[in-house]
C-alpha cells in the first residue's frame, strides 16, 4: 500500500493513480504483491528479473487519446488564403 509520496518539489502528498503511472518498483522475490492507493487497487505489470537479478512491477501509462484535428486540406481555403495570399489579419 502506498500511503504517501514525499519529494523536494511538491512535499508530502497522497498520490493518485495518475501520479504513479510509468513508475517501476523492485519487489521481494518470495512475496505475493498487491498494490493500492487509498484502498483502491492499482493494476500493474509483473516484470521478469532484470540484470541485477531483482524482480519488479511497473504501473503502466494510461493510453493517450488524441483529439481529431482538421488538416489544412480539410479547411475552406477561402477563409485562410485571400487573393493576395496569406493575410496577417490587418490591411
């Protein structure tokens, strides 16, 4: 269980799941591992032993979903380009 995190920039605080995304922890070889923050279980990935011979767990990043963007080919070019070319907005 993670009770709190302390660092020089933010001080001591109770982390959210988002605060822990991307972090890897070494864990004892002979122990079953569970992870929770404020009583809420956190899913993690169990990693094989690394070059140091130690087992670890990683909290995966949340998958990013990018918004849909309009590309210049989809814009009405008449709104962007005048007869004289691109406009700075004032004449």
